[in-house]
C-alpha cells in the first residue's frame, strides 16, 4: 500500500507540483457529518515559483472535481503522465468542468498577452534590450494556436512544461544568482572608478571590514546531519537532545501530515543554521545570498536522502539516511563566502557584454536621431512649399482686385504674372441689308 501510494505521489508531483490532490480517507460519524459546499479548496502547499503557478493550481483543482479523471490519476504511473496518456483522459471530463477550464485558459492567455506587451514596450531601468526569446517561452505551457478552449494538447503541454520547469528551477535560480553577484561586483568597481583616491581607499577598507564581519559567525552544521537535526530538535521543538528520535522528528516536521517531507518542509529545517550567518538588519548580510544558501542546503539533503528522485523525502528514506556514516558528519558547512561564485574572466565577459549592449543602444539612438532630423527637415520643406503656394495665391487675388475695370470696348490691361495673352476682340463684319444694292 505504501509503495503504491508513493508511486501515485510521484505522479502527482509531476502534474500538480506539490498540490496535495490525493487525500487519506477518514472514518467519521455520519450523524455528526455536516454537508459540505461544492467549492474548490485552497492549495495546501507554497508557491511553486513558476510564473503560471496560479493557472496550474486552478487546472488541477478543477480536474480533481471529476471522479473519472481523479481515479485515472490515482492509478497512473510516472511514465503514463510523462507520455501524455493521462492528458487523453480530458475527453471524458464533465462538460461543466471543461467549460470552466476553457475560461481559465482564456484568462491565462489574456494575462500573458498583457505581460508580453508590457515587457516588449518597456525596457528596464538600465535601458537593456528585451529578450524576445524569453518572452516567447512564456507561452510554452499553452496551445496558443487555439486561444478559446482547453483541449488535450493544453493539458499535455501543462504537464510537460511544469515537469521541465520544475526540474530546471534550481539551475535557473543558481544562474540568476550568479548574474546578480557578478553585476553587484561590477557596479561596486564602477563606483570606485568615480571616486577620488582618498575616498576609494576608505571604501575599499570598509568593504574588507564588512567581508570579514560577515564571515565571522558560529559554526554552521552540515545540513541533514545529526548535529543539525538535533539543534532543531532542541531549539525549535523544545526537546532534550539526549532524547532525539528520528521518527518523531520526521512526524513533527511533516507539517501537512502527508507522510512526506517536501522541499518547503525541508528548507524550514535550515532556518536556524541560516540565522547564524544572515541578519536582515546587518549591512554586511545580503538576503539574496541567504536564499541561495537555503537552496544549496536543500539540494544537498535531497541528493543524499531522496533516493527515488521524486523531490520528496519519505519516512523510509529519512530513516535510511540516519543509518549512513554521513549522518554523523561533524565538519562545518562551507558557506557562500568561502567559495568563489565566479572568476575574473567571467566578470570580464560580463562587462564586455554590457559594453556591447551599450554600444548597440547608442548606435540605435544615433540612427533614431538621424531619422528624426530628416523627418524635421522634410517637414520644414513641406511647410515652406505650402507657405509659398499660399503667398502666390494671395498675391494674384490682391492684384486682380487692384486693377481698374477697362472701359467698354477696350481691352483689359495685362495682369502681371499672367502668361496667357488676352483673347482677341471679336471682329465686326458688314452685314448686307436686304433690299439694298
């Protein structure tokens, strides 16, 4: 039974990303049972970090309302889910739920359109160009060729995108943090360049003092080690270290009672260790670094304990880990300041990239300025031409009004500027009178 539940649980992770959609039946007194309203329960877990987290959760919650789909989900294995077999069951979902899924998809499409437009139209504060390929990736979990209805392909895309994104979430976080650290160092060095010699010396001294102060902290226990867990057991749980019991510890920190420690429950165990190094009130401590440290600790424990790689730690996996030699590890955890995150060559490449980007922006600005000046020149020429035509017309009208009318039988004087000769006066001929010779 436990093995079957573990397999089902793995599948649920791929589909719902920690949405606990498989519940444990509980015997209740039917006489005391109160009727429940048919409504969606809120998710039981923390945000997945995916940009389509809300859409993912709502889709899974509505699919769980369909008895047929829920039964298929319980019986599906990981290969069925990854292979798209589960997505094909969408055709048998109740009509009213399909209608609701259609609405969810349209809302998600509208959200993404607004997001794409905003990112396309607005550059960041440093004037960096928009990464259009990154914008296109925002739609990968949707079949945008059909923006109105939620179909089998939509569910298939959602499952595969969520699986892929979750597997790469940690890597993306590490990459972004590295870029953050490189940019921070680049900006620090740029500030130094703009300072006087005396100010630069003082700033460098202050920087070194802050670095040493940050590195001066109590010993950080190895994450997942006996010492680390006993410290949590004593300081957070209020228990005697001599009475440490791994099974009891597991149950205490399985906060949602599902017999697994998920990533959020694991990361909560590292708070005491992180507080030894980071304090939000200290100038020398960077909270971005603290979150990176937390992620590194969680990855370390998962690599050692999560033997089936389902991103969950079961009771059996946890108990097996306490029997390993690594559990009694006494060495100190190597924190971020002890391990360089980037090389000078990587910093140089980053600065080179920034310089190229700035040159592209400047070239574009110069080109746009030339286009603006050319448009202004053409507009001025057009305005001058219109003004000349208007003045000529006024001159002709004024001249015509100022010339006196010619007496009857006389030719009107020529008007200056009129290149056409006046029409010849009609000639009179002798007309013979009848009866006369």
